[in-house]
C-alpha cells in the first residue's frame, strides 16, 4: 500500500515539474524548426531629406519634397515611361481624341482608394474640378487651365472637353499635382495632413520636422509592395545624412550635392545612380521691381555670372546650357545652348559704374539647400566683383517658396523639375502672366512671350509647338529674363541591399518594386 502511494506521489511530482518547465514563449519565436522569424522581419526603407514636406495634398502643394512622399501614395491617369519618355496609361486604360476639343478616357476597373472607396469617373471629375476651382487656390491650377468641362459618362468613362485644342493635355495629366484624390477623404479630413490615394503605400504618421511614415497598402490594385514601411526622416545637414547612410541609419538619399559626390561614391556599402535629367536651376529677377525692369541692369547681372566656372564645380552633376528648356524637355533646340548673354566681367563692371547699379543693396534669396547655397555664394562673389552690393538671405524650403511667391526679394534662385517633360508646361506656370503671384515666382509678364506660349499650347501639331517654344525660349534669353545656372543630373545613393528603385529623369522616384536583399 505504501509503495502504491509512493508511486502515485512520484508521478504527480513529475507532472508538476513538467508543467512548470513548459516555455511561455510563443511557438517558433526562438528560431527552431518551422520558425518564421526571418519572414516576420519587416522590410523598410529609410529615406533622408534635408527638409520636411510642405503638405501631402497634390492639389495644394507644388514642391519636390512633398511630391516625393505623395508619389508613393497617389497615382495619375497617365505616366511617362522613364526609358522611352513616352506617355502611357496608369489609372487610365485607354484614351481617344474624338475631336480636337474632346478627350474620352477609359479607366481601369476594380481599383479602390486606401479608404476603401471606389476609384471611378466621379473621383476623376471631383479631383480635376477642385484643382481648377479658383476657391481652391491650387498652386498648379495652370496644369488644367485649358479644361472646359469634365463629365463622368459612366463609372469607368471620363469625357474632357477643352476650351481650345490642347497639345500637352496627357503630359499635364501625368503631373504629380494632377494625381487623383479620394473625394470621400477630401470632404472628411485634411489631405495636407492625412492623404488618401490609390498608390502602393498609405499614410501612417507625420511628426512634423522629424519624420513621415508610410505603410504598405495590402490591397494595392497592382499587387502589394514587398516593403512594409517607408520612413522619410528629416536630416537638415546633408553631411549628417551621408554619415547615416554609411552606418545604415538611413538607406537612401537623393539629389546629391556635387561637393559630396566623391565621398558618397567612396562608400563601400553604397550604390550611386546618375541620370541626365529634366530639372533646371536658374537665377531670376523679381520682374515686378522697377530696377529689375531695366534691361541694362539684367544684362549687367547676366554678364557678371560665370556659369561655366560654376558647372565645373558640380563634378559632372550639371549640364551647361543657356537654354531654359533642357535637352530632355520637349521643345529644346541645341542652337539655344549658346543663345544667352555671354560672361563678360568687364562689360558688367562698365554697366554697373555707368548706371550706379551698385548704390543700392540687392537681396539675393536662397533656399537652405546645399546646391542653392553654393549658387548663392558663388554668384554673390561674382556680382560683388562687378560692383554690385549683394546680401544673401537663406530660409527653410517651405518659407522660401512662400516668400518667393510673394515677391519679397530682388534676385533669387528657382528650380523646376519639369515633371511633364514638356516645354509648354515649363513656360506657362513659371513665366506666363496668368500665373504671377502663384507659380510665376519671377513675376515675369511679357505679352509677346505670353502669345508664343499660348500658341504652343493651343495646337496638337507637334512641329508647330516646337517652333513656338523655340521662339519663346529665345525671347527670354534676349531679355535676360532668367539666367540658367545648369540643367540637372538626377542622382540617388542607396544601400546596396536596395533593389528595384525607379529613378525618373525628372528626379521623381518610386518604391513600388523595391526589395531589400
């Protein structure tokens, strides 16, 4: 009997010990057989930007920093193939020009916005009508200015009627500021802070001045991306961003400053991509100011600026040309490469002395980006040598854009990505008098120029369009209306683990097909 009790007590003790030794860690968490720990590691790309986004609504913004975020969240009816530079359908399925004023666009079916509402003809109509509504005050309303009416024929058919024949329409519809927004979300929330599109990534969070986080759109119509998360980290100093790229704290930077190129290229774990691009960087005048209306003043400034010397400092990241339309932009002609005022410091000094141009200080406004600051410092030195009195004022990107738009400067440096790669869509928003006080930050107004640009937009004959654009380009060069510093070479530096990044000639990039290896 005692033996039986002892046996029973022994068995109970063994059971208790077994229960107490059972692991409380979830199955497979320790990497044993059948473990999914490697699959559970999230794929993330951390991008470093020297400035924060202005906002996250394509309707209400017009800057490259904001666009780099929005291009992952929103999509367009059309996009330009980065290799062929031909326009191709994106959210659109096909299109037809039934007459010179009518465009019928068929949309892809079964696509939903990230809030679950349907992408359809009504969403397209809502987006375009809001963009052109004067009450919206959209900075790129000019993109769709030629549109007269937008009609949702049925769920997947949009009819666009234009006021006049409009050659660049599809190019305009490929612009990031013409991306399609969710009407439901736009009416319920502030898309500047909480965006909703159809793209491969959806909005996660925004700690202003610190970082923006995007998350994978699991329901993306073209297949969910491999990346789980994209983080846009604000790193004000590019030198710090490069150090973080070297140590792996960030994985991706772009728009490399020329003075840092050799440093980045020397990093063992980093791959640098360079591509001749569409961006243009130029020095311009505030044409609303009386002094700047004097052609001798503009010629003196143009004669004093040695752009060849500046481009040499770019270490291959700039293309030298006087032409406002660059080699990758529709309407460019090689003859304009040397069509502007040549560097002539003695002529500049003579004009300054004869006209007393050095008596009053010049406010040279520059954004706090490395290339802009470099341009400002070099041009200040060259203008000072000619006898001008130049004071540089730098400011953060968003504030700079507002200040330039308000015309609170004498000279400034501006840039244009040429996202549409179409010359009409360079000249009209930036220099046509319709857009003074909005996207025309140069405050430039010239009736002859306006007529040429309008003619380039109101014909579908592409050879005629090129001719009008060439005339408009040369007119600006003859007037020294803008002094092109360089045409950009777009760049990206990525950790070698990143594969599949799409870098377009306009400087935009897309992460849909990126994987980390």
